C-alpha cells in the first residue's frame, strides 16, 4: 500500500497507521474525517460524493508531508482520501502521522489535514435527504472537519 | 495547435464535458484557452478568479504559453476532507 493515495476503496485506518508506525517514532496521531448526518447549515445529509484529480492530489499529499517534516521535524506521514459515493458514517480521509514525540505529531497532523482541505484538488458533492445536492467548497482557515 | 481540457466537479457540470479537445492559435496562453471555453459557456465566465488551472499536472498562471498536446485541468476551489 502506498503512503499517499486517492482511492474508491473503503479506507482502513489501522492499515494506514501501520504504514507510518516504526521504532523511530514514539508519538502517532491519526485524523479520520467521517461523513456527518447533518450539513453545517443543519440540512439532513444523505451522502457525499468525492471527485479528485487523483495524480495531482497524490502529488499534493507528498508535498504536504515534506512540508510537515520541514516544519515539525522528522515525521512519517500517510494520507489517503476516498473518491466516489460515501454514506453517512463512512471514512472520507485518513491522515496518520508518526513523530518522535506527541507534540510534533499533533501539530503535523493538524497541519496536514488543514493543508489538504485548502490545496488538494478534491471536490465534494453533498446530497441531501430532501433530494437536492450541492458542490461544497472548503472555507480557507476554517477548522471544521 | 490542439490542447486537451479536463474539467472537474462544478465546472464539469456547468461545461457539460469532462474532457474535450480545443484548437487554439499558436502561442495562445492559458487565459486564451479559458476565454475560448467561456465564450461557449456563459455560466463559467465569473469563475476564472476562483479556478486554478493546471497544465500537465502543475498549476500555472494565466499568462503561461501553451504548446500543442498540453493537457489543461480546470480545478474549482477545493472541497476535500
């Protein structure tokens, strides 16, 4: 399994964590983004559909991981993002970060998911229980998952 | 010259294609390509400012000159995560 991937297959957080777990890094933080039942505006969500420019998205994940190591010290990072149709409760994204210590691991994981949401060429179409659907853009600097 | 244009997400829906080829004059720029596409699709005219355009996988400025065979990706604002 590659460390950086865009995939139509269900994400296995434990398998992605295993990609970064090793004897050199004592702190591991994993962020998982899960499909919520309610949109930010309160509407009932039926599901999400993700689309990506996969080649560019994977290159962006690699760049984000390099930047994280430059900022927070040696980190081992894996980033996987789903595409296709996802139901409520499914995992849309997993960012697993292992660093020497917990502080850098938390900081690098937060940096990586924020950078992904801002920069990675991935798009989300939210479908609602009332039958409507909308493309949803990420607001820059927002901390919502 | 002939370039390939790939549209994603909202832009794909507004344009009605995911990929097409586009014939442009020699030395045309990325912005010239956008203008040619927008001329046929008024719904996207206001979206240039929010759209990143990649040439062969790398995001480029509008003034970038195109070459025959280039592939342009039209990238709406990100929505991943």
